[in-house]
């Protein structure tokens, strides 16, 4: 292979050879004794000077022939990389750098080719995107509803011409502008919070009512979340129509219907009193009254069918209402079991807020309760307060209160649209309750799941009563005056001694015989191990759901602080307490609270022959179950079971914790004997 003398290496090699020859000659002369000391000193100085000169010469050669060439070539490469018109560098200008220029030209050629392919790909993709965008725009503009797409900062990223025409007279509409310049913030953020909290509700879009920012237009809207493949929400889509003409027409018909009903009522009464033939008059009057009622009921059904409604969990509704009183002097307490309602959450939340404010102002209240219930006929929500004051005299005025964010619609209109039944007041246990009828949830939430899953094995453990035997004054207090923390756990399996761990703790507080469902504890726990599929089918908690959650070492002290020194209650408590107590030493905790087990109480109250699973007890007591096999859902249901059991205990003369422990001791001893035989 011929030697390439164009690089700096040959020059440096020759300089090095010359230096070696000079040093060799000097060594030879020294060996022959030809030079004296002075000549040797001069020779050494000349050698040093020659070495320095050789270094300088070598550096200059490298700098001139290599470094400067590299800098010039780098400048040319940068120019080409940043879009210059040249397609290569001149290799002949860099003879000492061969074969680097040729390699660089090959890379530049590949880069230019990739740049051309990328430009062609971008052009094609842009063309397809524009084509799809035009198609989407054509589809959106062909819709009769206004469509607005927003990010989570509520900035508009897409809208159609219908939305533009609908909202342009209210405020500026444009890409990047805030939706709240044209639509009231409250309704949108409320619905976004609902769908974020209950993602299963937004699969087909959830309807709601909103008003324009200037209050002149009422919008019938529907919201859907935009989600990534991982399920994270990145924005939302709102479709809307102007409902103001429909509402105005319905309001006029509503007023006309009331006028007809009220105008006929007095003549009918006078007719009954003054007629000569009371039998015929009574019959005809009843016929007229029945006809009016049929018209009223039919109209109300038609009106309710128009109203945008969806299934709503009462706990979510009450949480939204309670949030509106965070800065108020009125404390709103959520009590009782949750139920599923069929309602428009936004308008109903505004209505309940208006009712609570008027009730609290009327009776000078500092605290108001919210509860929900259902039976075979329907469901209802209740507003409660201490005392036995009569709400009837002021009720008509409360119902006539206008709701300005709903276009001036009245409280009565919203309640009529939801159920239309009569509002009644009840007095129970020293409290007044105003019952607002609702419609039951249409979907059967969780029922198929509950029916398909078996229950946990039953663990009867008399040691649970040990902590309750020596509790002093608390043991002699009435059961209803005690504070209970009713809790439940979900776990990776049924074997704590074999490494199974807690994945969720849920709890609710009972104070003075009331379930304070608004004062709850609900934490998902990272168990530090894989969750088996056979456990996931029970509680639905997956490895992805726990990967970013805190470990038990964080959650367990939080639960202990929540429980404080209250009486702990669980169903099949031996199972749940085993998981708590096996971690006491590791985290420096002590769960020495008094404990009651609703399964043991059920065995005592109803006998060992009946079923004592939570589902069997709820079926016996007529307690509706929602959110079964979630820790908080099961805890709330267990709390309702406990209150029923306290009623049954009191009917037997058992009113204190000491008495309960004594009776359970004897009952469980008998139970163990029966099992032995």
C-alpha cells in the first residue's frame, strides 16, 4: 500500500529522527572523550534548544496543517447543517486531514437525504392532517350543536361555527382564549370535577345545564373528557345548544298550567259547598280534579324528560354542596348511607345550596345535615337541623327563590323537574328533616359485581373483646354517645402471615348515633408486592393504581390519628385487625382501642343459624349496598349495620359497651362449645 505523505505524521517522524540522531552523535562523542566540560555544557544547551525548536516546529505544523483545517472544515459543516446551499465540503482543501473529509461528505449526503425524506414525510403528514382537519371542521360545522374543545386550563383549542354564532354575542371566542369569557365557570368546573372523580360516568358524555357569562342565555350542554392511552385527562369536549327558548316556553306553559290549576281549585270548593245535589257535584268535581292532575302529571313527566340528567352518587353531590360552604359560618355535615340518584348535579347542587342558606338564615343555624335514602318507590335527599321547628310557613318563599346562574329559574322549577313530588317535613330524634323527592339511579351500579363474588372466611376471635373489658368510664356510657370509627381493609390476599399486605383502608366516623359520611378516611396503599389477579377481581385495585401511592408506613399512622381513642368497629374484625396489629411494632403504633365486630353482634342478635356475611345482614335489614368491595363503601355499609344493631341491643336492655362485652363473652363461649360438639 503506497505511503500517504500528505499528513503531519511523516513530518513529525522526520523531526523525531533528526533529534534522535543528534542525541546519538552527542553520546558517541562523549564516549570517545573528545569534548571537555565546557564543550559538554555548550552541547547540552544546544540539545535543549534543539528540542524546544523541534516542539515549536511540530506545534506550528499541527496548528497550521491540522487545527486550522479542522476549524475551517467545522465551519463549513455547521453551515451545511443549518440549511446552507452546499451539499459537501471540498476534500482537496484539506490534504493533511485525509480521509476525514471524504467520511464527512458521506455523512452530509446521508443527512441531506434524511432531511429531504423528512421534509417529504412532513409535507405528506401535514397534507393528511389538513385534510382530516378540514373533514373534522366540515363535520363539526354541519352539526346543529355548538362544539368547543378545551384543555385543562380551560383554553379553547377547537370550536365550530355553531358555537361561534352562539357565543360570539356574549364574549370573545377564539383559539387560546378562556372558555369562561363566554360560559360561567361554576357549571364547567363542577362537571369537570364530577367526571374526574367518577370517570365511568363520562363514557358517552354527561349532560348538564350552564348559563352564558352575561346571564342572558341558558345552555343545555354535554361534557366528555379527552384521555390519553394511560387514562389521564388532557382536556374536554362540550357540545351545547341554546336552551333559553325552550326554557322560556316551558316556563310560560308552567305558569299557564299553575294558573289553570289554581283558578279551578276555588270554584271546585265552592261548588262542593253550595250545590243542591252533593253526590253529583262531588262526583263531577272529583272528575275535574282528576283530569287536572292527569294533565299536571303528564306535563311534569314531559318536562323532566327534557331535563339533562345522569346517574349521580349522593356522596359526590353532597361533597360539592359542602364545598360551597367552606368559607361560610354554616357547617354542612354529610350523614347516612350514599345512594344513586338520577339528577342534574349542577342545578341540584345550586338548589340545595339555596335551600340550606335560607333555612340557616330563617332558624339562625350554625350546622345543617345532608342525607339521602331510598326505598322501593323512589329516593330522596334530606336537609336536617337540630330542633323541631316548622318549615312549612316559609317553604313557599324558599321555593320561589330565583337561581341567577340558571337564567333566573326558581328552586321550585329545579325540584319539579327532578321529581315533582310533594316536599314533606319530618321530625326524628330531636331533629327536623326536609325531604326533597328525587328519582332513583337508572343503572344498577355494582350489583352484578357484588352477586358474583364470595365473602371472606369468617373469623370469630374472643380476644377482640379484651381491649373493651377495662375502659373505665367509657364502658359505662350509653352506646349512642360513643364515637365509633367503622373501618374496612382491602388486601392482596387472605394470609397476612404469608406476606399478604393492605392495599386500601377506608373508615367513617359515627358521632351521637349519626354516620358522618363526610368525615371519612380513604387511602390506597402501595403494598410493596404484586397484587394477585384473584384479589384484584374483589376490590379492583391494580398494580398501576398503587405504584405512586404511599406505603403502609405512611398511611397506618394517619389512620391511627383518625381513629384516636374511638371504639373501632369492623365486620369480621379479626381479619382486618390482624393486618393492622402485625405492623404495630414496625411502625411504633398501638391499636389498643376497644373493638366491636358487627359479625359477632349479628351472631348474638340473630342466632348462629342465620347468615352473617355483610351481604346477608344488609339483605335482612333492608340496607341498600353501593360501592361494595371498596374499603370506604363497605365501612359505610357496616356503619349502617351497627346503628341497626344498637337499636336491637337497646330493645333488649343492653345500652352500654360493658353490657355488650359481657353478653358477647357469654354468647361466644356458647358458640365455641357448640362448634366443639
